[in-house]
C-alpha cells in the first residue's frame, strides 16, 4: 500500500486527555494528523465492543487514554478501563488482531506535549505493524 497512512481511533476522557489534545493544538505542537478523537466522559465508559467495532471497521489501531490513576473524576473509571483493556488484549487475537493495535495511556490535562509525543510514537508503531487487514474492506 503506497499511500497508506495509519488511522488511529482514540477514545479520550473529557477531563484529561481531551483537554491535553486541545492544549497540544492551542500550543501549536506538531503531531501526525492520523488520529480521530472520540470524546468520552471517562475511560471507564469505553466498552470493549467499541474498540472491536473500530478495528473491524478499519481503524489500524485504537488508543484509550484518560486521567492518571488516582485522578479519575469518577473515582475508579480508569481502573475499570485498565482491567478491561487487559482482558481485551487477551481476546483480540481471536478476532485476528494483534494486541499491539490497542494501547492504553494516561495523559493529564496539562500534558499536551505528552499527547503529541504519544500520537507520534503510536503512528510509528502502527506503521511497523502494517495496515489492519480489516481496513482493506473498509476505509474510515
Ligand atoms: S474521568 Fe478521566 S479517566 Fe475517568
């Protein structure tokens, strides 16, 4: 695929990572434009079905990112997300997906630099993995 550019769907919590993404933008930080943000109130709301659906419909990777442990605005949503992602990574191969296509990070509201860095690193990682096979059937 000559013109292939990875597409990353990112489920980000409103209070931390979404704000960090906004800060990265207002600070004019450069990061690859490969990410499609989906704003959630908390990472605890990210149902594993959303992740699998994104991959089945052609995302090359999925990022879930929210508040640091102990900072979740809903007390323990990010701990729930951490447990779900751990289990999700175990079942992803059954759907034919490399578990490295799903990543969980904590990026606080003031960490715009970290957001830009995370996106850059993830794009490079996904380029090494190559296109998601499901993507051949559908383009986001
Ligand atoms: S509110 Fe940010 S992870 Fe829960």
